C-alpha cells in the first residue's frame, strides 16, 4: 500500500499524458492544410481528407470516453499497489499509441492491417481499463474511506467484448472495415442495463 500523495502524483501524471495524446490527434489535420495546392477550395480539401477528420473525431470521442471511465474508477481509490500501477501504465501506453493509429486511418486505405492497428489499439485500451476496474473492485483495501467503485467491472467487460466483436468484423470484412466501430453505440444501453440489473439485486 502506498501513500495518498503518491497516488495523487500518479493520477496527475496519467491525466497529463491523456491530455497530450488527445492534443496530438489534431497534428495530422494541420498537415492537411499545409499541403493545400494554390487555388484549391476549402470544400474540396475537406471532402478529399474526410477520412482524417472522421478519424480525429472518433479517436477524440474514444479517448474522452476512456478517460471519463478511468476518472470514475480512480475516484473511489484511496490507496494503490504494484498491479494497479502496472495496469494503469499498460492503459496509458495504448492511449499514447492511439494518435499513431489514428494517423494510420487517415493515411492508408481501410485494409485489414490498418483496421487491425486502429480497432486493435482501442480494444487493448478497453481491455486494460477493464483490468484496472476489476482490480479495484476486487481489492476493497484500495478504496477510499466510504467509497465504492462507481463503475462496475461487468459494464467495462461488456464494452471490451463489443470491441472484440468489432475488431473481428472490421478486419475480416473489407466492406465493413471501420464501420464496425458503430457497435460502440451499443455500449451505453448495455452498460445502463447491467447497472440497473446490479442495483436490483
């Protein structure tokens, strides 16, 4: 068990890395504007580089969602141990890789390897965040006084399961490719249903 000050420093470090990663997402968009030919209209640039903008907004939404889930998990944490540190470092590694995976989306056609890199990075990120959630849930000694985890591990596991399905569909079907990410729309209703079911017990 480590000190509360050490926990605050670690969470602040994680938040800073997330902020940097989410800021790096915009860099490919600035490069798009630098490569504009004289006389080319803004409308044609935006339509030609639509993949870049789609990847930016999707990745921004994914990182923001993961950070919100992580924030809810660590709100209930009052102490930490080595597995907590390692699982969080694995999670933040995937967040750091996401700007690269996003640039892959905008730079290459939706071939299976590109889809694997992008959706795979998001899936591993979700899986590591699920592992953090399970670890905190299983270790009451990590909870702050009077705190209980706000995020259930089953809801996090459901999100990871949906992403695994999206990864398989996206890489195996060239016609679907990144469209498989639309399955993420199911995560909200599924998580709400699991929370209601858990409260009813």
